[in-house]
């Protein structure tokens, strides 16, 4: 077996962007010229016609990934690119590190956990649009990923009120698709990203951010609590990828401007070994089916976690203080609460019964008011991505997807905004890179934050019981 690892370097034909400028079409040029002539004849009355943007096409050299294989990753270019300090080694932080590595952007990751497996990272993810973006990180296949081909919605007695997916529409003729959802354990995706970093990675474990401050030479000093001491580091660009309670966010933005917003429900998660359920022979546990059951108030959602386990997500409305109290009681009371509320169809009671409490957790569901580009103008050479920038409910499965898209977009912005012929120190990083990145990120993610909040309400209401062969909650997967 070939165990050699493929490294990557930016595609020279698209400068790592994945798309190439093919210029304006003749039709677009003529349309713009006609509008410009009319504007001139009118004596320049009103706003001038906007010049159309050049058409971008997928780069054929790198197949739109922005990367080409190489024996070694590029040597970090400290003259052209700013050194990036990444706060947090979750999905977004690890993804940004990988994207920087492949593009020769110097970086260091700072994570408060002492090592990769310090905390339980047990829940599963559904990769939707970010599935195709993974090639921009040099990941062309997720060996631990599971493809779902069937989605079913039930009432508590097992009555089917909706079915969709490839097995429904394609009568089982397709097993993979570019538009297919891939289910994968969060920690497995983190591991895939960590493997991309290989021996070249720069991760400082056990570092809790304490303070940032601008230095006289234009750099940013970062102070960390590490091994009982205060340690300092320096960077030219700082990115907060440290989650919904981001430390960097509180330093950049007054917390009272966008406080945590409770979405009136709790989520309880569990992972169950399918080997314990072999006696059921239930088709819903075939490792390729996602199903959900709801009674108009509470909802159970089950999906493949990997080929040997299923993950379940149970949610229901509850007052915030009660949600905090219940989640703090630990896995055994959480399990009993789920069992009490779900005397439903097979295999729900059986799955809950066979779930080891060690793999059960629960938490109140929050998001935040949306950021705006105006809020970020005074952040200097600092920015946020993922849940630190736009936390959302889990009910559209978009948190990890958006974090991956954020990381790739920022790395591409840095590559595009820094000119190989001069030092990054001659560039206004906020204006040239960060403001443009934030505008695009916030516009894209705002739709997901809003839809996820709406789904939190719809999925715990009578609306979820409508008979329809399609996702519930406004497109929830």
C-alpha cells in the first residue's frame, strides 16, 4: 500500500483561487457601452452605470481546487504574506491552517486545549455545500464519511409523512453524487485536517488568549496563559476561530452589542453502537438512512455517525434556566429525560436504551444577532470566522459548512490581496483583505443564521407534521 502523503502548492494558472478571469463577454461589453453612452447623452444625470464584473470560470488546471500536487508544501513566504495567528483549533481554525499551509502563508494556531483529544468532540456533522469545497484544502476523499441516500419523516407512531433522497427519486441507481450529503464525526474531520498539516503544522496547545495589543512596528502582540505562565507571541493578522463564546470577539466587540440569543430549546445528543442493535434488523439503521420523528413539540433526528454507529439529536422547547439546569445534571438525567419523552416507534426507544451515557451530552441552543461590516471597521488586522463570527442553531447543519467556507475564502483573500512583488507591510490589510472577506462572509452566512433560527421554531411546532416529500424546517437536512 502506498502510504506517501501528497502535498499541495497554489495552482500557477489561477494563483490558488480555483477560478480564472475570462474577461467580459462581447455581449456584456456592448451592453455596458450602450448604457454608458446613454448616461453621457443624458448629461451624466443620476448614478453612472456599474461596470460589469469579469466572468470567472473554474480553472481547468487544478479542477477548481486552487491547488496542484507537489512533493512538499510551499515554504512560508514571510515577506509577501502576513504571519497569521489563528485562535482556536476547531474545524474553522484547523481548516484555515491547512489553507494557509498549501498557499505558503505563515501561520500559528493557538488552542486552549492541552492536546487534540482533550475534550469530547463526539457529535457528527453533515457536509453539504462544503463537501465540494474540501478539495480547496487538499482533501479529495473523506474515508470516514458516510453518504445518506434516504431521508424519512415520521409521526411518533411510525406513520411516514415524507420521504426523499436518491433512493426515492433515483430508485437506487445512484450511490454518490456531487450534491450528496456526507455525514462524518466532527473529530474525524478535524483529524483529516490535522493529517493535512503533517509535520509542518504549527499548533501551540494549552494556550488561552488573555490580551492583544498593537505594537509600534505594526505587529500585534498576543499574550497567553500557558502552563501557568504568561507567554507572548507576535503576528500581523489575528483570526478568531474560537467558537460561539469567542474570547477574541469579546476583545473586539462589546458583548452587549450582540449577546447570546436563546432559541427557546435544548438539544440532547447521543451516539449509539449499531452492534448493540443487530437484533432489530430495522431498515432505518442501515447506515445510509437519515430519519426524523416529531410530535409537534419535540423532535428526534437520527443519522449515520460512521459505518458502525448512529447519532441521535433530540430537541424540545424549554425555558432557558431549566435548559441550563438539565444540561448541567449530566448524561444519566439527560438520557432519562429523552426516554420519558419518546415512547415512540421502533427503533427510537431501543437506540436510546442502548446508548452509553458516556456518549450523551446536552446544551441550550443559542445564536447571536448578525454582525454587520460597520461593526468590524475598527478591528484593525483582526477578524473572526465560523461560530465566533456567526453562531447558529444546529437545525440546518450549517455551522461546520460555513466555517470551512469562511476559512477557504479568507486564505484566498490573503493570497489575492498580497502582491508577490512587494511586502504585505505596504498593504492596508483591513481594506484590501479583511473588509472584503467579512462583507462576503457575513452576507453568505446571514442567510444560514436566519434560516437556522427559523428552523428551531418550525421543527418544534405543528408545521413539522405536514405531509411533504422534502426537508422540514425550511430546508433542514
